[in-house]
């Protein structure tokens, strides 16, 4: 089965939002063995939307729409599809009841146009929206499947995963067990990873192995299709073992792990605490750790020491050290890490200092970053030479600090 995803909304074309929905849906379709050859974005214009539908019908068996199901006049997805397919819209009572209940619950009057959201394609299977008002639709016409989904990510993601996807599985008679497992790597690029794994990727059949690069990290999705869960995991583990024999040193986590969540988990496992002294990152490292639920068990606190004076006054770093080695140096990064560890009484201290750019700082060129990690057993520093824009360098510095922390914590 071949699929096309059509995202509806002028805001996509104006660059006001990013089309993350297509990425999410494509990932789930790939797990089902459904090919996605085209992503289309079209504005809130019924004529152009109909043209997009006609084109999609010439190359896809499954067309999935996101957006345009809301209450306003420019939400015309289902009206356009109904006209194109020669069908009508009808009110779904369950959706209407849910909309009315919502307005009663929040004590707000329901405007007439909100009733529009309860209208669905006549004869469609209604997809329940537990996170919004507009229901989705699963509609078959002349051997082709049309799936209509809302635009907001917090609505479309659970609706597709728990409502639309099971219907697709039943329709395709896929009685097999399909399981995916994601390996997450940091410190190696996508091209280098693929080159090292070339022989493994060339011979893949079942399970399949799909690399993906994003935000300085690389993931490998291993997907197995068998008759039982046990068999699927056996295939996955065999592939994983072969992969890790080659690039295991770059692995940091699995599935929904992030660098921050992995660092927090390792600190929890070791019953250790951490604090941070940040210069160029100005609190981003602590913010990243704090984004993980339960981080308070390991993150004690930290300081932002953005200039020489605060490094001296808040951390007690000797002015002579800064004069001798500079604020962007191995010695300063280690001094910051050790000082903040002692200040907060933690097991580990992190020091981040550098020249984020675009100008040089402390006698070092833009992009120079030093990361210090201190513990009772000693200290170590890592020098980076980054080449991105200012804020990109700051974000990468945080991720690399987490990467080196994970390496320090991993036996």
C-alpha cells in the first residue's frame, strides 16, 4: 500500500508552524510496511486542496489529511473532500455531546460554529478525539482509504496511534506482531555510522534497520515482523547485538530516551547528585536536566557566572587563575566544576565556559568551548571547537556536556 500525507493549513506555507504531523504519521506507517512517497502541504483554499486530492489519488491507495477540521470558516477539509467524493456530511451525536459537555465544564457559552466540528463524512468510521473537539474520520471509497485527522499535534498523535492505526492493521489483515526498537547514538554522524554498518544494512530483510539523524544525534530503528512477540524480540536482539559490536561505544540510550533523561537515570542508579556552573550556556544545562521528571532527586542547583567578576565572587575562583589561563580554558572549566561541586555539596560538578560567537572571547576563537566535570575522584575537561551560530553552539555545548557526563557515569 502506498500513502500520501496532505497537511492542510496556510500557516504551514507561511512558515508559522512546522509540519511535525507528517513525520509522526510517516513513522507509524513505516512500521506497518506502508510506503509514504509524498508529503503535500496546501493552504486553506478548497480549489487547491481539491487539486492536491486529485494528484494524490493518482499515486496513493491511502490518503491521510491533517488539519482543517476546526470551527472557523477557513477549516474546509471535510467539506472539500465530501464534495470531491460526491458524499455529504452528517452530525455525529457522540462528538456533539462531547463538545457540549466541554463548554458546560468550562462554563463558557458554545458558539454556533462549534457545532460544525461534529459534522463527519456520511458513512465514515468516526475516530474519537479524547484530546480535542473535532473527531477524525476513516472513509473508504472505490478501493481507496481517506483518513481525516485534526491538526494540533496533541490531538492527531493519540488519535492516529489508538484510533486510526488499529483500523489500518485490521484492514490490511496484518495478524503479524510488529515491534520496533530504537537505538540512540551520540558522538558520531549519520554518514560515519552508516559507513561502519554498511554490511549489516545491506543484508537487512527482517528485521529492517532504518537510520535517522536529528539534532546532532543518530538513531537506528529496528523493526521486526513475526508471528509472536517473543520471536520479534529475538530478531531485534540479534540485530542489536551485531550493531553494538561495531558502534556500541556511541550508544547512549533506547526508544524514548534523551541525553538528559539518560543522565538523570544514571545519576539515580548511582544515588549521586550534580550541580552546574554555567557561563556561555547561562542555565541551559540545568534547564535541560530539569525537563526530565524526577530530576530534583539528582539536580541540587547551580550558578550562572557569565563574567569574570561572578566567577570570582560566586565560586571563589582565583583572579590569578583567570588572568593566567583566561576565562575560556581547561583550567577555568575544571575550577568552575570543582567549585560548584563543593558549593552545593554534590557528587559531581559541571563547568561550562566558552566563546559562543560570533566574536572571539577570552582570547579564544568563536565556537571554542571547555566542559569540566569534577568529582571526588578527580576532574577532567573536554575541549570543543564548534562551528554553528551562537545559540546553536550553546545548545550543542549542553548536549555534549550531557554526553560526556553519561560517559563518566557509564561503567
